[in-house]
C-alpha cells in the first residue's frame, strides 16, 4: 500500500516526445544563491558554462538588460549563439538612457551575434512608461541599429495599442496560460493551456498579418502556488513544454522558452514562490524532465518509498507480534497507520529540498517540523486507543462486582468526605446515601476545610450528629494543603480498625451496595485501589449539564478501559477505595500537587500494587454548575497533570518498578492535552503569519502544503476517532454524541492554558468545582468565562476575511490555509456556544 501510494502520487505521464533543437531560451544567468537585488552577479566562467550548456539545446537566447552581465554578448559570440538583446526599461529615466545607449553600442559591436533587439520588457503592462514615451524609445533605437526592433508585451497590450505596431519591425508577445489559471492535459488535443496559447498567437497573427511574430516568453512553473486550475509541477511543466514544442514546430512559430534556469531571487519580485521555478533546468543546472519518454513528478520516489517502508517495518512487525490478541482488522489498521506516519515523516523531511527556501521559510520549517512529528505521535497514540477499544477480542484485565462478604469478613472502611463551602442541603443528600449503605463495618469522616461562614458548615455538623456515632464531623480553619491537606488530617483521625479508606465528593449519591460488592477485591493483597467511574445525575433536562455529563462519560467508557489493560488507570478522587496500609506506607496524600488522586495512583503503581477498575456506576454526583466551573475543573486537571509529570519525570523515563505499559500511558495519556497546547501555540503563530501575509506579502509567503496537509489530516483523524469510539462505547444517541464533542472542544483553550502554566509554574490555587450557578442573568455575563476564546475566534475570523480579500481562492495553499484557520476557530466558537448554552440552560435539572 505504501509503494502504491507513492507510485500514485508520481504516476508517469506520456506527453508527445520532442526531438530536435529548441528555438530559443530566455536567460537569466544568476546562480542559485546570487541575487542582482543585492548586487551579486555571476562571473565570466559561470556565464560561459551556462552558455555552453544551452548550446547543446539551442542556437538562440534572449537577454533582458545590457548593463547586467554585459560580458554575455562577447561570450555568446565566442560560443556561436545568436542573441535577442533586451534593454531594461523601467521608471528610472537615467537608467533607461544608459540601457538604450548600451543596447545601441552592443548591437553595432556584435552585429553577427545580436540578431534582434527588444526595447523594454512588459513596460506598458506594468505602467512604468507611457505609450508615447515607449514609441520615442523605439524610434530612437530603430534609427541607430540595423537589427529588427520590437517591444515585448502580453498579447492584450498589442490589442489595446495597435498603433504600437507601426514603430516596431516585429511583434513580440508573451503567452502565459498558467497566469490565466488554465490547466494543462496529457492529451495535446484537449490541452486547454496549449489551445489558449495557440489561440492568442493566432489572434495576434490575424490582427497583424504583415508582421513577423515572436513569442518572447512562454513556459510553465515546476513548483509554487496554484493559479486557479493551473497547477505548478514538474510533470505539468514537461507536458505543456513538450506539447508547445511540437505545436510550434508544426506551425513554424518563432519562440523563446521562459526560462533556461530557475531563478530563486525572483520570489521577491511579486510573483510569489512561483517566480523561482520557470526554468527548464533547476538552479543547480540539472534538467527537470526528459524531452522523450514518460515524465515522473519525483524521479527519486522509489528511494523515498523504500525509506518509508524500512522506517515502518520494524515497528509494524513488533506491533503485530506484541498485540497478536487484537483482531486481524485491528492489527492491519494500526500497521497501516504506522506506515502512513512514516511515509509522512519521509515526505515532510524531503519535500523542502524541492524548494528554494528563504531563511524565513527554514525558520518556520525548523519550528513546525518538530510540531508535525508531535502531531503524528499524538495521532498514533490516539490510533492505538482506537484500535484496542474497537478490535480487542476480550479485555485482559476486567473486574466486576463480587458477592457480598458476611459481616465478619468485611474489611472495615473509613469513608472520607472533604468539603469546602458546599451547600449544606447538597452534602446532606450525600450523607443520607452513605447512611443507607448495605454494609456493617464502616465510618464516615466529614472534613470541612476552611469554610468561613458558620451558616454553611454548622448545619452539616448538626446533621452528622443526627446520623449517629459512625458519622464524625471536623471543621478545620485555617488548614493548609487544600483537599489533600484535609484528607491527610482524616487519615490521622481514621478508626484504627480501618483496612480501607474510601473517598467521595460532597455532591455524590452512592448506591447501597457500593461497599458490599466491591471491598472483596481487597482480599487480594496486591490490590491497593478499587476505582469506579465518576458519573452524574439530574442532568437529563438541562442541555448544558447533559452535554457535560456525556463528555465526562467518554473517558470512563473508553480511556479507563484502555489504560486498565496495563494496570495504568488514572485514580480519581471520588468513588475510589484505597488500601490504608498502602496509602500510609507510600506517604499519604501529596499536598504538592492539586491532583493528589492521580499522583497517588501513580505512586501506588510505582510501589508495585494493582489498581482495579470496575466499570459500574456505584454513585452519581452533580455536573459543574456553569461554564466557568466546567473550565476551571479541566484547567486544574491539566495543571495538576503537568505537576505530576515534572515531579515524577524520572519514574517515566528510567527503567524501574513501573512497567513499560504504565510509563507509556502516563507519558502519552496526556498527549491529547498537549495537542490542545500545540493548537494554541500554532493558532498564535498562524495569526501572526496571516497578518504578515496580508500586510507584508513581500516578506511573508503562503505556507507550503508540507505544513498544511498533516495538520488537516490530524484534524479529520481526531474527529473521526472520537466520534466512532463514542458511538461504539458510550450509551448515548447521535445528538448527545455531537453535543459531547462540542463540550470537549470547548475546553481546548482551558486545557492549553493549564498545560502551559503547569509546565512553567510550580503552583496554582485550588478552585473547587462549583455545583450551583454563580453568574448573573444578563447575556453579557454568559461570555465572561470565555473572553479569551471570544477574542481568539474574532481574530481568526478577521484573518480568514483578510486572506479572502487578499488572496481569494487563486491558490490551493491559500484555500487550505483559510480552511485551517476555520478549523482552528472551532474550539473557540465551541467555548462561546457552550457558555451561551450554559447561560440559557440555567438551573433546570432532571
């Protein structure tokens, strides 16, 4: 498949062969790194070498200036080449006078070498001089030279100014179907570009039947930006040129191909990247295509395809053997994904060498190539999850509910409920559900942490006293360490009989059989944690709570199973039970991170314990009350994840107690969040680059497809992976799937900020996720939590409008770039929409 893809992209084309001399070449002699704008000119030896090369193909050349490289005429005379000599006429009167004087002198000095004279190249097209002034220049030159004289202009200029023909000895026209956006075809009879060029030639011939007509420039670029239907490529250049050569020979047309050699410096002249690639030879003087036989876009594609195959071979073999338990389709799918990623790496690494890149381009490439590698890595990681979830025959590690133990065998469980400033009536619902547990050996410690208002915590204290001695209440003020500090206090107050510590949040209602059907797992001494999913209640009739509830559900139905296969689940600080001896023996709850639960899980794995995941909804809590709470919760998780990654980095990269699978999941499990951080960085770079392209197009060129295609592919792959997995694993309909996707995308900016802040800061404040609304009722209040997202969305829309006005859809790269800007705006618009949905939904519940 890999070889076939490379072959398909480089299919041989078969335009008509060309055998024989070429009538003439337009020539600029600047070498690859030379630039006349910087007064960097070729030497006599370099020009003579170029002339000797061209002499093998033609007997005629065309030049554009008499002051640049004046030795050309002497060297051309030595090499036996005829020259159509040109004077460079522009807006500078003094320069024009010198060019004309030199042209007259050279034409008289080399009458056998200079066979035609051109006074000005596209001067009227550019508007550098008036028609009357050019007529005066032409008449002056004609009076002083014996050679025929003309001016070179596009065909429509000759139609617009027919009086110009009275002051020239022949007509010189430029024909560029490429710039008119006309595509070319392998079939010469259906070649629209060729027919357009011949049609324009015939039209001028009918208009001036007594004048000899010379096509002063005609060609096709091998690279650069698309012009409507005209695509620059090596194969298209070969097709058009070979068709033209045969047609011109049949019609006896006098012509000069534009041009002999690629001129990288011409990118700065207003044609953009395309201006550098009109040569029949590249800037290193190598022919781009053969004049006979089939034409291939990239002649080195077999070597690149082989490199991609070899790069992917060992990873594919390893994966096929290591995961032989996967269904055949799954192994095939992921092997194809590996091969595709390796093909993109080879393509991305080699494609830049097809271009004459500026230092700005190389700088962008240096910045973006590692980002592309990261994107491919994230894609493979997501693809592995996709493969395992969809094509796993059976889960290796799967735990469920057990038969309840008799009271005498029940482990004693100490349930810790830490709360801060929570509504008393909500906590009382949780306490009622704990009181109804079908279990004999347990206690409940309610630890109120730094709630200032007595009217909030005293009702909870009174309710605990009402429920009996197994419910104990503690009010801590002031107390350090946030939730972890409160839970560590609870450990000290735990009943000495307790074997298991269970933690739930203050908004949860638990099932009566939570403890009775799950504590039996602790009879295995290797088990340190029994974790159930976080789940939610009272959301069915609130659109915002509903979309967030299903968004949460995705991780527990998909990601936790995927991680559980290698004993690498993320421990969550609710609906979790921990072996007390393991918890205390490894240091208790860590107060240096705001994700103390996930850090504890990793620490217990490092200590060699097993963590059991039971995908059974044993308790349900409340979703975040509003969009601000939803964002702050995910920001906290992302920040804490980076704290853990930094604090436990040596565990991740060094071989030790953690298995390879555990290190893999804790290194890569947050990569999707890293993708959000990359998205933010890439968006800021895109805003800067787009502003540059619109305001300073002479310095900022359109990004190459090299940068664009992997990004677009990643966008579609992520969307497809996410939706397919949701439909396969999460028990909700299409509406809820799409709304959950909206909710997930709306968190991208918050996650990105959490990741970047977590990498650059040591600590942040612990913000408790609010379960009751705090925002005002005005419409403006709805957007207060998403000010940054709204500004980013507006900026991206502004960039799209700017691109549309400046570039339109003329270039495929410009269209792709606008598509990427639109795709980048989706998370920001999702956040704005999510905030509005939360505002309109209000407190309506199930």
